[in-house]
């Protein structure tokens, strides 16, 4: 009987297929590049097929059969992981390694408190956190590299099971001297006429900001027209503080103190459903789904934060953060 490929060989192949770079794939697998290369060669000999096209210089190019084998290897490795997960869940619920993916507009404000609570309540759980943009988190979840994702919805999470946690209201952040700063609240129609500072492509907050503007006045923008596209919330806020535009921020971020001592004001947005839903996502039929639902009450904003959606429109408020910049 022909010996089957090992889980390690499959992991090497899958990682190389994802990263298309021997050095980065070796680093991701915590092995040397020569070890990974030898593992791929051994797998080719074992299967008696050529998985990589080695006539294209230094680029990593899979043959058609290589692509098919890599896709089936992902499925096989997911199935092996499910076997281990079933055993772990039956032996000791709420134990073992929990790999959580989280997006940058949630992670800094929720994860520290979450990890501390989980360590107190479930000392048998070992928590690993991976912060990345939405698409990458969902890809890692689908590939079995994450167990659970903490996301802002709506997002393209078709195929995953989702569990809503709370609603996080969007607030408009303006330079202190902006004309709209005199208003107690800002109709959404006024936002679309302003220059927006946006996060770069891949961040769901960018997509949600654009969707909010488009739904009101059909506002559109192209990459060439966007003067200010940034990679982090801190840069976005600094751009607003310097008078270069306005931005939408989740209440979760606003209430964290991220705007403290900056010459900005915060106003609620009216005339639309201006919020996102914070929720969990996991692979369908995950044997740990019951554990994930038990975790849900422990995944929450800091006390008193991001509660605007629970209160509804009457809970909205204006804030003035202007003061000396520190």
C-alpha cells in the first residue's frame, strides 16, 4: 500500500501555495528553507507528480496538478484538525489553544480585556491573537489557521457561522474649527459633501464609510481622487486633527480615549443607520461551536463603551475633545 502524505508535508505545501515564496513559507512553518524545499521534493517523489514548475526562474509557480493537490491538502488538513478539535472538546470543554483573528478597528479596544477575562474564567484555554484586515482574517479562518474571528459586520463572511455581539455606533470626527462642528448632530447628507479621510483598501471601516455616503447621495470616489488614504486609525485621526478632512470612527474607538487632547470634536450622525455590528465568525460545523457561544458573554467592549446602539438614537451624544495636543 502506498504511504499517504504526512500532515507536515501537507502543511508545507499549503503554506507555500498561500505565500508563493519559499523563504516566507519556511518562516511561517518554523523550519529552514532547505527543510521546506526537501519536504516538497519528498512529497513530489511520493506522489510521483510534479507539483511546482521549476522552469520559471525564482518565482513559485504551481503546476495544474500542484494547484489541485494543494486545494485537496487544505481540505484534508482541515479534517485532521477537526478530529483533534472533537477530541479536545469532549475531553475538556473550554480548554486548549484558541486562535482568534481580529481586525485593527476592534483589536486594540477589546482584546486586552478579553484575554484577561478568559485567563481568569477559563485557565485551561491558551489564547493566540492575530490582528489583520477583514479579508485576511476570513481567509485564515477558512484555511484552518484561526479558530474564531472577531469582526465588524456586515462583511463578506458568507460560508461562516456568525454570532452578533453588540452594535457599535459610528461617530463623525471633525477638526475643532470645522463649520459642521457648530452642529449638535450631522445629517448624513452633509457628510457626502465633505472630504473624507479613509483607511486603505482592505479595512472594513473604509467600506462602511463609503457605503454610508453612497446610500445617501450616490457619492462615489475613485482611487485617483482620494488624496488621503491611510493605514491606521492613529494616522487617520491625526489627519483630521490637522484639518485635512473628516472621518467616521466607531464609538468603540472614540470612547477609548484615542482622541484625548486633540483639537477635534465628535458628533452623532443622523438620518441613517450609522452603526456596525461586532460579531463572531467560525467555520461551519466546527466541533467547538458550543464553546464559542459560551465565550460570547466575555467578549464585550470596556465598561460603558460602545453602548450607543443599545440606547438607540436617544443615546447619541456630542463630544468636544479640543485642547492642547500632547
